[in-house]
């Protein structure tokens, strides 16, 4: 994939909504999908907009709603270098929770853990800043968003189920790739289109 063609501007000449993510393994995606299905069967589940299994992802760095294609092109070689330096590593989906917390949950999540994850995210953040993107002010928390509260107070059955899964072991897998995604907002949720994929342990995009 040509870096210059990775994220063409939209028809009005603006940038694109884009983010860098860790490629999601089928094992973890399937385990998360099963948990979402459990929660969807509880009373009050309609108060939550649930994440479709195909849209599950671990965001390493959100680049913006109108990310400059030139900056994205500058970022791509750095992502290749990062992928080559890290190689593949074990990844575990473990525990569930909510942001900002279970007393006032707005976002429901499954936790992700892996020894290099924090360093990987820090390297991607540094590369994004070097490419011209503004520094991310918020602390990075590795997680899969499984749902967002859209109606009033979160239902008690949902909160209890999330609390009960605080130490649940969902799945384990091997992290294999970094992906630069374009995100296109649709009425039924975002559509993700891979613009470049780097296999961990290699520098060239697929």
C-alpha cells in the first residue's frame, strides 16, 4: 500500500476520521461477543448500544475526526518500525468494568492485558506526535468497548453482571498486527476500513 494513498481526503477536501489499533484475534473477539450476548439477554439491555462483534478493537491512538492525510502518511513508516521492533506477544482479555466507574457507567468494557501493551501504546503516541498530531492528554487504558449507555440510568442487572465479571478470564491469544483504520460514522454505528496493516515482527505493510 502506498503511504501517500493510505488516507485520501474526503470529497470536500477534509481529512478523515482515523485511528491506530491492535489487530483483534478471533479468540478474543468471539469471547467478547459471547459476553455481549449474555448481557443483551438481561432486563434493561435496550438502554445500551452494544458493540457489534466485527467492530471490537483495541485503540492505541485516535488520530482525530478530520486527520490530515499528510500527517497520516508521515506516521506510516514509524508504525512499520514499531511493528518490527515489538514482534508478536501474548494478549489476554480479562475482567470487565465501566468508565468512569460502575456507579456512573457510560461506557462498558472488557479489559486487555499483555506485558508490552503500555510500551506499544507509548511508542505509537510518540510517533503520532512526531508526525504532527497533538499529544493525547488522557491516560491510555487498554480495553474493548462492548457497549455505551444511551438511555438514562444504567439498568441494575447490567451493572451487577459487569461487576460479577471483574475478574473473569475471557480468552487468551497472540497479538499479531497493528492496523491503521479509517472510521466512517453511520446511523447504526461506525464502519472501519483498514488503510494499512503491519504484521508484528515485520516492517512492511500488507
